[in-house]
């Protein structure tokens, strides 16, 4: 999932339902901040197992 120029109204649950794989969902929270660079931390492209959760430290 990539949201360009995300804003708080883009927050919500997003789902992907491929025809040849299991459904996946993610709950996105967009918050206001002064610097986008500080909001993105490594790993920025991690693959997460279905039904798992991940927290990026800030």
C-alpha cells in the first residue's frame, strides 16, 4: 500500500483481495507532523505475515 501525500482523512482500514492469495488488511493511522522523514523508520519495506501487527518506533 502506498498513499501519496497522505492526510488524516486517508486513515482507515485498507484491504487487498487477490484472486490467487489470501486476503490481507491493514489499519492506517495518518497523523500530522512537522517532518515526514522522521515518521518513516527502517525497515520501511518489511513484509508482515497475515494477521500480524507491527510497530515502527518513533
